[in-house]
C-alpha cells in the first residue's frame, strides 16, 4: 500500500479499512464476555447485535464519526490559519 499522505502506516489494515478495526474490537469483547461468564447462550445475540451495529451505518451510507470529526477539525484549522494570514497581511 503506497503512502497517500494522510498519516496512514504502510501496512496497516486497520487504517485502510476502519470497519475492520471495529470488527476486531467487537470480536475481542465478545470473546472476553464469553470467557468471563463461561456461558455461550448470549453469544449468538451479541454477534447479531454487532452485525446490526456495523450493517446499519453501512446501509445508510453514513460516514464513520471519526472521518466526520477529522474533516470538521481540518476545516476549522484551515479557517483559523486563513484568518491569521489575513491579519498578518493587514499588518504589513
């Protein structure tokens, strides 16, 4: 995977596919809960809940929250830098 300049590590599947990272976290907590309770009766229910939690935003074509927050932060920072540059030009 080539570096696209957006702070992704070259071999990181988690950064290339954000839903993969969510799947890993969900799978980890399901296994953890199953081991802690020593009961598998809720395993299918938890898998179904995780699948629906991942499927719903995908079907609604809703962007991941971290992407939306990053875009908003970048836009605010860009506006702040533009204002600072305008003030600096006025002082000259």
